[in-house]
C-alpha cells in the first residue's frame, strides 16, 4: 500500500448510523485519567490532557471511564455522574468537552461501573452480579456483594441519566464500557455471573443488563446521538465470555441501534487488552483465526464480527502502531475505525503523522520489574500481575505529565512509577468526599 493510499484510507470520514459523521478513522481509545477532584468532578487537568491529544486531530476521542456510582470506582480519581448534577459539575464537564473539540474532534464519554474490580481502598465490598471475588493474588480487591434486582434496575436508569448529562454538557456521544471485566462484562461472563434470576443464566439473560441499558440510553438521548459499546472479543479465560458469545451479543447490539462496537478483550484476571500475560494460563482457542500477520492482536476477529453487523460500525483497539497496519485493518479486516491508547501517551501528536500516512512506528518500550523470573513471563503469578498492573500505571504517569503540561518521559522508572501511583491512589481514596 502506498503512502497516498494509506493516508486516503485513514482520512476518509465515517458516517455512523445515527447520522453523525466522524472526520477521520483514528480514535483515541479510552484511558482512565485519574485526575478528578475529591468530589469526583472533572478538573482543569482533563482540559489540559484533551487539548494535548486533540491538537493532532484524531477524529474521535473517548474519555477514560466516567463512573455512575461513587462507591464502585475503578480509581478514586474517576469522574462520577450520579444523581442530579449541580451547576459546578455541569460547568466542569462543559469545559472538558469544549477543550476536546477545539480542533473539530468529536468527544464521547465512556460510562462505566467497576463492579468487583473496585479496589478495596475505595470500597472493600463493591457491588457485582454475584458474590465472586477476583482470582488475583494480594489484597487489592474485596469480595463483592450481589446486586439486588431493584439495584440493577436503578443502575440502568443511572446509565441513561449519565448519557443525558453527557449530551447536555457538549459530549458528542457515549460509549458503554462492556469490556475488560467491568460491571457489564461481569454480567456477560458465566464465571462472574451465576445468578438464577432474569439477569443471569443463558446468554440472553446475562446480556439483558447491557441491552436494557442501551435501550434506556437511546430513549433518553434520542435517535441522533451516537452510542458505542466496548465489547470483549473474548475474556480469554476458560469458561468465560467466548468469541461465539461476543458475536451473538454484537448482533443484538446492532439490532438495538448501537452505532459503534469497539473490539477488545480480557479482564483484570487475564489482561489481554494490553496483550499482557495473565495470572492464569491463557485460554485462546482462536489460533486458527490468526491466518496472517496483523499489528492488532484482536484484528483476527474483524472479518467474522463484520458479517454479523447490518448497521453498526466496527472499531479495533490493541497493538496498532503504524499507519499501514491501521489502513490494512480497515481495508482487509472489516474495521471502520482504529483505536490508539498507549502510543498517544508517549506521542500525543502522533495522529497528525499517521493521517499523513508517514511511516512512523509507535513502538512501545518493554516494561518490566527486571529480567528472567522478574520479567513479564515470570513463572510467579504475583510478578506477572504486578507487571500487568504496573504497565498501566506507567502509562498513566505519562498522562499525568500531559496534565501538567510536561512532555512524556520514555525513561520513566517502572518501579518508581508503580510505587508512586499506589501511594497516590491510597491518598486519593482517603480524601474521597462521598
Ligand atoms: C493507562 C491506561 C488506561 C486505560 N483506561 C481505560 C479505560 O478507562 N477504559 C477502557 O475501555 N480502556 C482503558 N484502557 C485500555 C485501552 O483503551 C486499550 O484498550 C489498550 O491499551 C490497548 O490499546 P493500545 O495497544 O493502543 O494501548 C487503558 C489503557 C491504559 C494503558
């Protein structure tokens, strides 16, 4: 593929079923910012970070997860929309969306609930579909309490309310986080959802919470407002949400008038979203789909997923590093939009070069505690778990640098970043004003 062909594929506008047109095929994928204030409101740090990313022109930017429950956060620094928003909360959200749109980009708010992946400094007894704790070494996560039927119904209303607030405050769309082991994904997986009421059991019952939430959001925001879903291709865990399940759920989401489905994978127990080794042996029965070299580790699921979708557009995130690899995913794997996360932490201006089709390679450093048994493939589960979690916090430290107007630092010390982030998280959890 020539540079001109690559650029022309990546620069093509994308019309969504609801009637919105995204200016190009690059999306900044959701990354938790962790910079809300002690009342979980958006801050000037959000403004600063999104200005830095917007400048180089990704057509779509997805916010980090905004939560709908003060007691079930992915991080104490998450923005929360729960209950009626006061003038200050609304103004802070408006400043955030306005900064992100200064260059004609679209910004969608990712809405989430952490469920059993809420860390115990925030809440030692979070809510989840069933009372099944994460199988992760250490004491970071408590045993969850199963949601009651009434609480589930209330949460559906909260997702709809949060989407309405997003629209009211200038966000151009919303994305429900139904991947990576967060609450929707916990409902979808038979490993974390063993309910015997209408919210658990067969796939249709496990998907009910997600589909009812989509329906409630659509009725609040109207037909012309984009709704996206981040969905696992699979959990890559034995007995978990499979690719067969994922294709069926995608079909239902398509029928429910969802505009965009972003394919990802994994959970905290098995962090395939960043292609990291999990605590348990990987379960990947889909090797036959890797028939050719692709940058994206989820790209192999594109052609089959595409066949199930009549209206919804398809996005892929995970491992994409060159303009040519991105154009290839669009031209040959049935994707419409390319998600970029870690590369934009280190190269916040990369989108402009990619849109020109420049042959840049956004190669990522190998992050690890040490070599040998201290490496990412260590035989020790705790080391693998810390390496996975530590890599995410290393990138988050880069986002914090952006929020302070500083350049990213490729040489940032891994262990130092991990320890700093742990201390910050505990400090922030202590002063949460809920
Ligand atoms: C620091 C960091 C924070 C993340 N936060 C979120 C998040 O809030 N919501 C989400 O859906 N994914 C989140 N992710 C996952 C990314 O969106 C993406 O799926 C993953 O990093 C793979 O894409 P990449 O190879 O381009 O980095 C996060 C990833 C990183 C590195």
